[in-house]
C-alpha cells in the first residue's frame, strides 16, 4: 500500500488567503453609499417690521424709519467645511397702488420702502423690484444669522389723516437661498 502526502507551499497558502480576503472586501467597497449631501435650511428668524412711530398730520417734513429682519441658516448633517450661502429677500411689490398702512382705523397713510438709508433705491416698486441680497458663512453642523435692514419713508408730509397716530406694519416678503460651494443646499 502506498500513501501519498502532499504539503502545500506556505507562500502559496498565504497568497491564496490574501486573494480571498481581497475578493471578500471588494464587493462591499463597490456598494458603498455615496456621501450624503449637505442639508441646509434658511428661515426668517424675525418678522420684517417697519415702525414709523407717531405721525403728526400737521408736520411739514417726511417721517423716516429703519426696519429690520433676521435671517438664520443652519447646516445639519456635518458634511464638508463651512459653506457660503446667498440669501435674496424680496418684498411683495406695490405695482397697482401706492404702498399704504393704517394705524388701526379707517385712515391710511402713504409710504415707500427702500434698500438704502439714503432712500434712493425703491424696494418692491413692482417694476424692477430690487431684492436685498446677503451672504452668510455657515459652519459645519452650525448656524449663522444676519440682520437685514431696510428703510421706510412717509411722504409726502402733511397727509390728511384724522389725528396723530402710530404707524407700523409687518411686511410680506419672500426669500430664496443657494449654496456657493459644496453642491445643493
């Protein structure tokens, strides 16, 4: 009776195990999910309010006011570095009639909104309707806030209202935002 014994070369055995290990891992690597996109949200953190305070109908000058609103942007999935976000805010245009507000009674007062303190660029005039644009640098898994100012002017002076009253209004606005880098928001 003859017995045959074979012994495998240790180098061949190691190479075989290495090949099996590579083949076992390769399908997992090929099926790995792509990285999740950024999750960015922006919102109005405070309402856009213009408050002229008391208006005297017997006054001879216009009455100016500065309004403001706060925009807040948050990145929630922690991907990548900080992101530059551009936010554009538009006010509903007053194309058909002059912009007006009341102090709670029947009297209304005419006013206009501007994007600048010098009252040279009308905001929401219904034709060109310039928007106010700001850029925020939002940190990874963080929040950035900014305050946007706008300006109001009651003009002409001496509008015919019954009595001195305080005039303020929350404005109807819309906003859009986009990320400058790192893909979609």
